[in-house]
C-alpha cells in the first residue's frame, strides 16, 4: 500500500454522534518482561481516540495487537504507562472506582462461577454494583437473553453460547453508559452468535456507547459506526465504507455484450478514470465519484457501439482492508528492523 | 462492608459446594476432638502416675522444662494428662493454620483457573475489600470450626470424667488466649501465605500442598515443647501472639501488594 494512502488513513476522521464518551491521548502501555523484568514490551503505543456517546466502535487487530490491554486500561483494570484516558469525563487512574461503576465489560473468557446458578452469578454482581432493584434487573436480562428457563442451573452445566449470554447479562446488569465487549461472539454457534448480535443491536438502539474488540469483520461492519485497525498503534480509523474507499478507491463494473479494445481506449481517455481492467466482456473501473462519472462513461461506451447489460459497484470487504493494513504494518516493521540491523552493521 | 459481605457469601456458596473442602472442614476438627478425648478418657480411668506427685516426677526427670510449675497442685495422673493434652491443644491451634489453606487455595487459585477474577475486578469493589472478603471467607469457617471443636472438646472432658484440675488447666488463660486469639492470627497468616502461593501456582491442590509448609514451624514448636526447650505458659503465649500479629500484618501488607489488579491480570498465569 502506498505510504500516501496510509498517511491519509491516519488522519483519523471523526464521526460526530455526540460528546466524546471515551477519549485517549498518547495512551501507552509498556510491560516489563523477562525473569528480571529488565526487558520491555510495548503493548500500546500512543493511542489517540475519541469515541462519541452512542457510537459503536469496532477495535480490530490480530492476536497480541494490544486490544485487550487497551480495554483493561480503559476499564481501570491496569495502569497506564503514559498518556491519558477519560471515560465519560472521568479520568482513568484517578476516578477508577467511579469508572468501574459506569462501564460494563464482557471479558475475553466468560469467567463465570461455574458451581453457582445463573441467578446467583448475577446476584453477586448486582450487589457489587449496588443495583437498587437487583431482582428486577436479573429477571429482565435472564429473560432477554433466553436464560430464564435455566436460571436455577449451575453455570458450569451451560453450553458455550449460554455462558457467553450470561456473561453479557452480567456486563449490562448495572445499565452502564459504556460497554466494552471483548470478542463477544468468538466460538459461538450461529444461533447463539445471532442472539448476542441482536442484543448488541438492541444496546445500540438504546444509545449506549459500545467499544467492541473483534476478529469478526462482518460483525464489525454490521454493527460499528467506525472501526479502528490496531496493532500496537492505530493504523486506521474511520467508517468501514470510508476505509474501503480510501484504500481501494471505488470500483465500478460495466457488463457489456461485446467489449472491444476501442471501447477500453475511449473510456481510459477520460481523466477521471483512474484504472481500467478488462475481464472478458466486463470493464472494471476505479473511480472517485461513480455517481458523477457513470452517465459520462455510459455515453462514451454507447457512442463506441457498446450494448451495456449491467452496471454495478464492487464493494471490497472490510476483511480485505484489514488484511492490507496489517500486512502493510508487518512489512514496514520488518523494513525498520532490517534498516536497524543494517545501521548496526555499518 | 456490603461488598465484603457479598464476597464472603460468594466464596462460601462456591467453596462449600466442593466435597473435598466440606470433608476436610468436618473431618479434621472431628479427629482433633475425638482422639484426645479418647486418650484422656482412658487415662482418667486408669492410675497412670496416680500415686506419684509432680515433684517426684520432676526429680525422676519425667517432667520436661517448667512442667513442675504447670503441674503444681495436681496429682501425678492429672499432671501426666496435662502433659499429654498440651500436645493436643497445640494441634487445636494448628487447625486454624490447616483449614483456611484448603478454602483459600480453592477460592483464589480457583478464580484463576476459571478466569472469573477479571470480571470481579472490573466492578467497583476495592482491592482491599476483595482481599479482606476473601481472607475472612477462609478465616471465619476455620476459626469457627476450631472454636466449635474446642467447645465440644471441653464438653467431652466432662463426659469422659476428666478431673476438674485438668479441665481448669485447659480452660486457663494460656490456652484460651491460644485458641481464641492466637488461632485467628495464625489463620490470617495461613490465608495470606496461601494467597502468596496462589499467585505463583495454577493448581488448587499444589497451592494447598505448598501452603502446607507453614505447618513445619509449628511442628518445631511441638518438638521443642516435647524436648523441654520451651514451656507453653502465658508468657510464651503472649509473646507468640505479639510475634504472630506482626507477621500477620507484614503478610497482609505483602498480600495487598501481590493482590494488585495489574499483577493478577497480567502476571498470574
């Protein structure tokens, strides 16, 4: 990917849905590792984010990218090494107890008390969050997540999907303004995943701010207002559709009855056409503004004697955007390492 | 306080569903109560040392250390019973060391293995509340079981017709201090030690076994007492309370450092 494109992506355009609910500035986390704790590992390197109230934000990145570490910092579970973060105006590292009261977290692993019933599991958290009417809240979420009939069974007897649903209920029980979901549907069967997804939709409609770490790019695309692609640092941040456009441009396909080289030449002569690829009777064009250019191109093709069967836009999947970003980051890291090795040699 | 209560309730609901914990909590106090009762019952109904005064026993070298002073006013048989019961009373004091280790090992390492600590730490509970809750959840049943079995033991002494002199010695200030004050302090030491061990191991049984090393210093006290190097009297008990209280405070402080949220989440594997 050209450096200019990457730079453009790193401009981090903000979708303004409301006041920032989550704000980070130069957020860094460095772990001391090794037996003598002398080596360091940079898990999060200068994260700048502003997530608006009511926004659903997808945090994408490979394993070990630092997503969980970021969530743990934002939920006041671990300290920040440097930089700052605020949740709903509360400062991480200062107002930690208040932050924990205001956020809900679905951890990577459900982490239930397996010998206790679903009801007992939720009751403990209802008490710890100081919910005024615990019974009402417990019953509400057990019903909403289809766990009512099994509420008196030990959580250890639950299927993976049911455990995840119970963990979701636990995270939302105290009606937090901000919800952190770490891989909410990983490992679930399609039915359970759908229940969780529908529930996320429901939460979105309630106007809650959701910070969702996920590998599931379809899920991110479906739910998220914006996504951030992250690997120790933020590689890109925007709406899924905008990321696609910035990275790949917009592609339009013209299905013709009889594509000829003259037709191709005539279309390619238009300055707005960035690239043209001919695949059998199809012309694949890269355009900045298809809405403006499609009628022009149609006229040119018709003038050249083309019979146009169909015109459509090709959408690149978010998965492709993600993979491009991660690969590009990996190769730039390798390049940096090679340069550093080279310098050391000199 | 409310959060501490919730943690205790949760711990008990979970831990006491494990058969092994319930079995240990019932069997150990029962054994520690019945064995000395049977032995004292047998001794009370025989004439071991009956015609010999404690002074004569001391002259013959049968009384270790300051036992002569302890046995002052008692018959030879009573003195022999006191000598024997001291070993069992020391065992009683070992109970608050042994029992909470079992609970703590399951409650803390268990949370590690089921990964339930992270959601718990994400609630508004403070680290101190969590630590105190977990500590009390292990200490209360252990101390309760010790006190209950000590009470049962004292009732049993009447039933097996142990002489009033021996019963008065057992219910004297030395052992009351030992059971009522030193016992809970020892339990706190044991739980904090189990907590420290828990941060290094990932299997509850291993935590239990490693924490078991705490018994060795205690065994040392029993052996030293048997060899006549030390005498368990009120002075010794008060000194032990002070020393153990200091150790407990130190270990509690160490426990709060180990129980730091970041340490638990990132280093407890």
